[in-house]
């Protein structure tokens, strides 16, 4: 049985070799079609990872007017901590904020030139509540406190980014679905042409007593192999693009002193790509064979 | 082995290819199918190989009725029938060896055993030295013998031959008939259609004679 399948595999490979131009073209088309959603997926993954490292829990920053005395500050802190909607309050003095800034974002050269510290004292407030509405209410409440110069809900931009990422994911999914259908269609047509050119052979094998599954097998293998190699082409295209993008990203991220790299396709993701592309090729072949094979009966 | 009971075959358009044909060919028997061209010889053979189904009546092959046989059961039935075509139906994308190998691949034979059988079959028809040749490079007689090798390689119980000597000169026909005769000796059931009267004289056997789709002679067993 295994030998039989190996034999079919060998025959299929030789058929691929028989028309190298057409085979290569098909694989490239499938590869390009697949590389679009895969590339989009990889970009989304990287942006998502970046977003996750930037924002842990949502927090509210309350910036104070300059010139508050220590007593005022601790009273304000107590008042914040006693609020049942607030989990934790952290005070960041303007001096330590300046230090942090110098350490983290690589704008230290610029800061060194400043005549005085432009940063205000800040309370970083970690809310107990997590849902958007309660957070918004707390935010509104804090805004009305006259001690604060400015209150900022830090999760807002994360939410916007999340919404954007979701949109991106949806778009990628739609792209993937459409191009998967294209892959099936491409395989369907390739196999249809193959069946037509092998009409005599199919007739003869039917006369000799070949079962439908025997006749179907090389075509299914062909679809599977074509899909799989298409997936491989897509993998190579995406990996090469990422490599190129990362090379130029290095220049960009150096300016911001941030270590950001586009993540290459993980091993499980790569395997999923191969399985999926192979399966789609097989499926296209299967549709084609079930559609066309029964029409060929010995006359 | 092959039993026809009041078989009618009507084609769309009203052409009656076979009318009330009844006969019985026993296991191991050799019989000829004769008649002018268009008498229904090919139609009769196609019914035996389940390439077509009778309009009415019963065609029993080894106990299986072609009229009601399920589509999925046809391959197994055909694997037990060696078909020899007038136009050979060889595949030109592979050599002689691989052409003969095809039925064994279909049957799922072990590779080594299959190779042995292919060589035995080629030897039997005298093509041992031509196994690497493409069928295109073979003469008409050699192509016919290659077709025979392919038909016998699975050692089927029934051999059907449609005008096997049709386009061949007397010497080649003789060779091929000798091959058929040797299968008859080992108990294979043979049905050979021919319009060549000299064949019947050299290897006499029962002849089923068709005339305009009606069996005129040889119906009774």
C-alpha cells in the first residue's frame, strides 16, 4: 500500500517535471496569492506584540499644577487611595519623571539641553474597575478635581489601536478567504486541463478495471503538491520580505532607541501555512476530479 | 461463464444493435463471434465488459448481471476480463513494460511479483526483447501482441478480443491465434470476434454468427 502511494507520488512529481513552465507559474501564482494574507498576518502579530509591551493595565495619569507642597500632595494621595474605585496610586515626582524619560526613550541629548525641568508631578492611578464605562466615569470624575491640571486616560490610544488591529484582522481574514478560493479555483482549472489531456489514459485504465479512487489518486496528489509548493513559495516570499523590512527597520528604530523587529513566521504558523495550502490544493483537485472524471467513460 | 438471455440493445434513435440474443459460453470454452461489420459484434463484447448495459434481457458474467450491476462493482468485474482491442488502446507516454504493468498496478500487486509477471507475459507474446520500446516504435502486429500481453498479465478468467487479426497479414494472425489457443489450453474462457473465415478453419471452435443484431447460428449450447 505504501509502495503504491510512493509510486503515485513519483508519477505525480514526474508530471510536474513534464511541464516545468506551467508548474512553476502555478506555484508562483499560488505563492503570491498566499503571501498577501500571510504577510498581513505577520505584520499584525508584530504590531500587536508591540502594543502589548507598551500597555499592560489601563491607567489614568493625573498631572498636577506646579508648586504643590508635600502636605497637599499626601492629602491628595490619601483622598485618591480612599476612593473605592481606585486600586493603587503611584506618585511620580517631576524629578524622577525626568530621570525615567532620560533613561527610556533615547531623547536624553535633547533633555540635557533644557534650561529647566518641564515635567509636572504626576499621580499614576490604577483603577479597580476595568470595563470601559466605569473607567470613563472615573476619568470624568477625576477631571473635575481642581487640583489636577490635566487628566489623561492612558488606555484610550490602546483601545483605538486595538480597534484598528481588529479591523486589520478582519481584513486579513477576508483576504485569506478570497485568496483561498482563488487557490482552489487555480487548482480546479489545472486539474481540469490535466484530465482533458489524459482522457485516453483515463479511458484505458477504466477499461482495464481501475477503480475511481485509483484514477483520482494522482490528480489529488498533484493538487496537494501544487498547493504545498505554493505554500512554500509564500513562506519564502514572506520571509524574504520580513528580512528586507527588518534590515531597514533597524535604521528607523535606532532613531527612537526602541528595539522593534517584525517577528518571522513561527514554526507552528509555518506548519499551519503548509498544511492549509496543501489541503486547499487537494480540495481544488478533489472538486475538479469529482466534476470531470465521471464524464469520461469508455466508448 | 458468459450467459446472454433474450438480450436487446437499442440505441437512442431507435437503432436495434442486438435483438433477442441468447447463448451460453461455458467456463474454459473458446468461441468465435462472426458477422459482417455493423452486425452487433462490438456491441455484444461491450456488454460483456460492462462498457454498456443491455436495454432488456440479462447478461450474466460469472454470475453477475450487467444490467443491474452497481457502478462501483464494475472495476472488479473488469479486472477479471482481459480486453484485446482492435485499436490496441496502448499508452504512448510509457514503454512496453509499463503498459503491461498497468493492470498490475491497478490490482495493487507487489512490485517484484509484478515485474516477474510482466516479463512472463511479454515472453509469452514474444516481446521479451522489446520491453523498453515505446509502443509507437512497434509494428502493428507487435502492438497487437503487446495489447494481448496487457490483457493476460493479470491471468483473467475471460479473454475478449475484438477483431484481433483485423489488420494483420496471415503470418501475424497465425501467431496471435496460436497464443489464444495456448490460453484455451489452460482453461481461459475466450470470445473472439472476427470476420476472417480462415481463422475459423485453422482453429475450429463454436461460432456465434450475428446478422443485423440477430443471432443466426451457435446460440444453442
